[in-house]
C-alpha cells in the first residue's frame, strides 16, 4: 500500500466505520454476543481476557465491569479504545487504521508482525466497501468527516447513556427484589 492510499483512507474513514469493518472481519458483521472463538475470544470483536485485562487495568478510570461484558458492542469498543490508548496512543489519535487493526489482531506489537498483514487487508477491504459505497443506512449522521476527538465525544456520550440506562435497570431490579440500593 502506498502512503498516499493510507492518507486517503484515513481522511475518509470515521471511527464508527472502522469499528464496523473490524466487526465484519471478526464475526461476519453479525455482532452476536454469543459468538466465541477457539481461544476464548468473545463478543462481536472477539476480545480475549488478556486483551480486556490489558485495557482495563492500565486505564482504570470509571467502572471496569467484567470480561463477559465484551459480548456487548459498546463495552467492547470502549475496551478497544483503552487498549489502543495504552499500546499505540499516537496511532490512535492519528487515525492510523492499519496499526490499530494489526494491534487489535496481534497484540501490543501486532503492527510489527507479518502474521497480522492478512488481517489488515481484510479490514481495509471492508473499509473500502463501506466508505466507497457511501454511508450505509442508519449511519446518515456520519456522512461528514469527523475528527477523532469528535468521534470520541460521540462514543463517550453513547457509553454514558448506556451506563445510565444500566444503572436505572439495576435500581429497578433492586426495587423488585427488595434489596438496598
């Protein structure tokens, strides 16, 4: 891949597009929480327990949850962001999709491993299908090119809304069970 092609794809792809491409490669885009890999990977992004621990122990800001929450799309995405901020923060902030994909697939030094190149080619093809074909239905709000901080702000808002909903749900269950809050 030439440098020009990499710059071109960085300028056109949003974080949401990238997550969609990873999910497509990992699970055929199904996002089914019940999916489980042969090495204990779970969820729509096939996250391992070691990956999860690396992400959440290093940046232990906020509630950590548990590994099984990686079956959820939003929690998995937050886990991946934390992982990248730990191991490849400059590439994450610079939207270097190749390094992020290869790190997700091959671990902290995955971008240096030849074994992750095939994975990157699959992710890149999924990105090109998604971006080249225009924005998919349901993603109209992402037609404009967002900067990474804008995308993170949007994702953070989504995560906070999800947590508030879970807190209300937990409170309701406690009320039903008669347990203290």
